[in-house]
C-alpha cells in the first residue's frame, strides 16, 4: 500500500481507535433502543475495556510495523485481525452478542486504512 505522506501514519490510528469506540457505543445504544438487549451487560465492563486496550495496542503495533514494512501492509493487517479475533473468541460462549460485535468492529477498524487508500485513488 502506498502512502503519500507521513501524517497518514499519525492520523489513521486515531481514526481507527475513534471508530472502535463510536461503533461500539452506537451499536449498544441501538440494541437497547430496539429492545434486543434488556440487561446492562453489553456496556463498558471490564472485559470490553480489556478488549479496547488490546485493540489500541494492536493498532499501534500494526501502524509501526506497516511504517517499517510498507510492502507487507495487507499481510500484517490480516495477522493483526486474526490475533484480535483469537483474543476475543473465548468470550463468544458466554456473551455471543458482545463478542461477535467486538470482533466485527475490531476487524473492520483494522482494515480502515485500505478503505481510505482505495478511496483516495479514485
């Protein structure tokens, strides 16, 4: 993936992290509003906060690795998404909604730079 400027490496991780928090909050709000979830169990608990911290660490490590190994950006993103999915996967048995939501938002957030790169080419 070709990046045109170095500020891309500083702006994109901030957008990825903001996307994670906004998407998680918005989907939880909509789930309560549409009465799919009646309990408070999908809010920001200890495990959701732990997943957020893990996501932030993965994003920063991924950004550094992509900066160093520009030609392997897609491969590194695939490995990062697999690592995040493996970390959250044990939660699917207890909390299938929250676990699948966190995995979906995390993987989407990891691949956001490719969406921006594709959008900027056209």
